[in-house]
C-alpha cells in the first residue's frame, strides 16, 4: 500500500499546483473538470488502499486522543 500511496500523493500535489496555476484564467473549464476527475480518482484510490491496509491488519498509527496543555507541558519537562 505504501508503494502506491507515495505516487498518489505526488499526483495529488501536482493536481493542486496545476489548479492554482489555472486560477483566474478563463476558457479552461475543461481542464479544471479533468483535474477534478483526477483528484476524485486519487481520493478513491487512496480509500481503496486504506481499506486494503485495514483488511491486511496494518494500523495507521495510534488513534488521536485529547491532551490538556498542562499534561503536554508536564510531558515536555
């Protein structure tokens, strides 16, 4: 999954850069639509990878928990 996640992240980044580059330019709606399609397919692919990882028993890290500022300060001391 990691080997596929890395190129997907690169594609997502490039699509974002292209989208920013097109901002304010007229007459490129078809290109924006294509970028939206690529973005949606990257998200779909990422979701499939996440599901495969979960099914394979891979964990994505610890679940987030709330920590008070005081507890964080004590941990850092």
